[in-house]
C-alpha cells in the first residue's frame, strides 16, 4: 500500500518537470524558425563584422594568396594571386576570384537566441539581452573561422588541389580540407550551443537536475 501511494505521489510531481522539458524544446525549435526568418533579412548587416574579421585573418594567415578583399553587406569578394588555367580557353590563365556570403555560416546567432528565449519562457530566466549581446561577440571568431575555411577550400578546389599551384606543402592542403570539414559541418551548430551553456550554465544545471530527478522517479517510483 505504501509503495502504491509513493507511485501515485511521484507521478504528479514528475509531470510538471517533464512538461517543462517538452515546452523548452518546442519553444526553442519554434523560436529558431522565427529568428531564422528575421535572420534572412538582417544577416547582411549582422554578419558584416564576420567579413571584417575574416578579411584580417586572410591577410595575416595567407598573405601570399590575397591581392585584395572587398566587403559589402551580405558579400565578401577575395581577389587572389593564384592563377589557374581557364577551361576551354586554349590554355589561357586567370587569377581566382572568391565570393561568399558572410552570413552563410553565421546562423549560430538565431540558435543562441532561440535557446535564450526558451529559457526565459520556461523559467523567466533574467538577463536575456546582455547574454545575447555577449554571445553575438563570442560567436564572431568561430563564424569567421568557418567563413575563412570555406574560402580557402574554394581556392583549393579551384586549383584542383594542386600544391604546386597553391605553393604549399601537402600537410597544409590537408589542414585546409580538415579545417573546412570542421568549420562548415561542426562549428556553425555546435558552438552556439556551447556558448549558451557558458552563458546560461546556472539555468541549465537547475534544468538538468530537475530532469534527472523526474527520470529517476519515473524509473524507481518506490524510491
């Protein structure tokens, strides 16, 4: 009889916690969709600092390839010194011109914003605006890394991964390939979550504790 009472008593206590987790997930997903719609309109300006930082990184890390860099909201164009043979041109050579959208790999801000908003919606966690502002700044170097690796990979691809054309060693070419994979496939989605955990660690710890407690009582209701 005591065990039955414990089981019935644990279930009502677990339900609010489980609902909070579900609510957090749904709000985060919905918030991300809404913020992405806004991001499409605002990204040319919000991602401009990414282009500025990438410009500096390119000139400092690969000066032998960079002739000039042109930056506009929503676009970065890199005029390189690397010459390639133009297909179907009778051997005519031309320098590679790289173009990219700086906001292409800077969508981590909507992810971070959605997580911060979900935390506020579930528990009215304070300090959302300053966390979003600080998170925006913290994301910039990683977004710049993704953009730089994308541009370098485009350059390597245009040269058909020829180390003589690029004037580099084989290990440097491999570093570009692996850096591209990490910077494009992992960084844009993983880093915003890590930044959120850094900025909202207190909320996450309390939230995770409640989730563990509800799960534990669901598995061992008599405890």
